[in-house]
């Protein structure tokens, strides 16, 4: 593997004038080495399972090119799209180096540059993920690896907020709207959706859960129990149930009740709530 790293580093050194100064280098008048470098970098950028190699390539100070490496210009000159840039940027987040790029008197670490790149390319990334005609041959292993790195493994960097995380998952679901999603990607997206919904449910008020779910929330006793479970009340849940919680739900039901065949089922709500009240002894 070290021989591979040496080769890519040499390609970068020879291509540095073309990439960073916009002029032909003395050792690459025809641009052949630059084209070879471009092919190698694009190959890594399309393989999230192997993208760590790019981080390892940069983990050297053998040349001034690497001591003050302009990552943003590099990926622009190579011609990467938002997904490819993001793949390499995620690899940078695990770099041990702290002096990759210097602008003026400010020194940026690999992590800083990686996070900035991910933020700058986020909207293009969403477009690519949602469009099945872009990167149409991406494999399940590669896409699930990218999503796991972006949404799970590097979550501690706070790159995305909750709504942005949801947008990534929704983009992937749109990609496979007309075709069966690959299993690893499908399972990961579903798991992340469930975790996010669970956290949102626990933060929401009880009446907000009933308001969002509508009449189906009381269609059966089990449906009502599920609403309380989502809020963390009863069972193994640790949240308490108050009289104000119940009254807020009853007021909402009264104000939105319909005489049509489908509406709130007060009987189901009352029975399940009474059982919970007795179990929790919340009014005593």
C-alpha cells in the first residue's frame, strides 16, 4: 500500500503547478500525469470504503505541496461533484494532521477543511442523492458506507442539524422511488428515520403527537397505546403523564371532532388512558 501512496504523492507533486498555479509543470507538459492523477482521485472519491487512502496520501510533509495543501482548489481542479467532494472530505475528518492549509494568518486543520467542504456542497449532494441518473452504478456497500460515515460515524462533528439529516434520508428515498432500494442502504435509512422520529416524539407534547397523527391515533386501543409509547409513557418509558397532558388532548379532540364515519374514538382513548392512570397513579 505504501507504494500506492508514494505513486499518488508523486503524481500530485508533478501536477502541482497545473493544479495550484494554473500552468503546465516542467515534468508534465502533455498533462498525462495530471490525467492519471485525476483518474486515481475520482476512483477513490467514488469508493467511500476506500476513501481513507486519500487521507493517508496527504499524511506526509515530504514536500511543501503537502505542508500547505489547498484541498478546496485541488478537488475543484480534479473536477469532482458534490458527492465525490463529500466522500473525500469525510475521509479528512480522521486525519491526524493539524496544518493542512493556511490562509493568511489562519491555520486550518484537515478536520476544519473537511467540515467546511461538507457544508459548502450539501445542497448539491442532496440533488445527486435524489437523482438516480447521477452515479447510477453506485453500489449498496458504497452508498451505505457513505451514509453511515456522514450521518452516524462523524455525527460528533455536528455537521448537520436534525432537519438536514432528514433531508439526506429523504433524498435517498427519492432516488429509489421507482425501484427497490438496496438492502443495506434501505435498512440504514429506516433505522435513522426511526431514531430521529423517536427523539422528536419524546421532545413533543402529547397533544402534538395526537395532532400530527390525526384520527388514526385512536382507531384502536393499540393505536392509543402506541401514542403513549412514542411519548415514553407506560411500559418501559420513564416520562410521566399529567392531567394537563390529557386535558390538552381532549380539548383538541373536541375541537376537531367530526360527525362523519371517521373521527376520534373517545372510547379507545378513554379506556387506554384510564388503564395508564391507574398504573402510573399519576393523579394521586
